[in-house]
C-alpha cells in the first residue's frame, strides 16, 4: 500500500510538471519590439574639444585634462573621454603628461581610469622617462597611479618590462610589480 502511494505521488507530480510546461509553452512569445534591451546610463551632457582644469589651494594649476570628445553620465557621476591628454603639475620639477585611447574621470576629479595605449611621460634633466601600459588607475589628489597590467618603462638609457606598476608621481618613484626584466645601456 505504501509503495502504491509513492508511485501515485510521483505520477501526480509528473502530471503537474507536464501541465505547467504546456501552459508556459502556450503563452504568447514577446516580439523583438517588446524584448527589453540592455539599457546604458543616460547621457546627461556631451562635449567636443573638452578641457577640464583644477587648481590647488593657492590657485596654481594642479592638472589639465583635455579630450577630443566627452560624455557625462549623471547616474555614475563620471565623464567618459575619447583620446584624453593630461598634464599633472608637480610642486617641484617637470609635470607628468599623458595620453590614452579612452578614459573615465569621476566628476569630483579625484580618480581617472585610463585605457588603451596609456602613456605617462616626464622630462627632467636626465631626459624623458615614459611608462606605457593598457590600463592605469590615477588618483589625482594623491598624485598616485597604479596598474596590474603589463608595463614598459623607458628611460634615456634603459627599458624595463614588468607585470604591473605603482607610481608616486610627486615623489618621482616607480615600483615595478612582477617579473621585471630590462636592459640598461651603460655607455650612455
């Protein structure tokens, strides 16, 4: 008797499952016009030839950022940039200048993410030093940049490749993270 009850319960569950699947299959399919599409954040503003500048407490130029075009998104509160170029002034010495294929800068101008052919360059008495990578996150007020992507550091008489870097721009200090390999020309 108990075995028969179990068989009936299993058959009942299978019948209910079949009815639910059949009912779901008969429901009208939404047309492509009714299908929800992936919605991106709404563009709040668009600019061509944009230049953003910031000053320090004394009113001196702290940074200048320009881009071929820019789109502002209010919801995440950021600017999305095409071909950004920037200049970060230093208390002492030459400024850091850079460029990238794409970038994002948050509206409070404290952070920028830069992607695609990213270059940071600084010219000093010894010559130019350049850091190249595909992505870097820049903390603007802290004068700090970081990436976990492959980097190439090129100087007047050296070239070093590594798997990531930390850069303290105001201290002229670069820490290469993993597998650093390089060449140095001792004749220079």
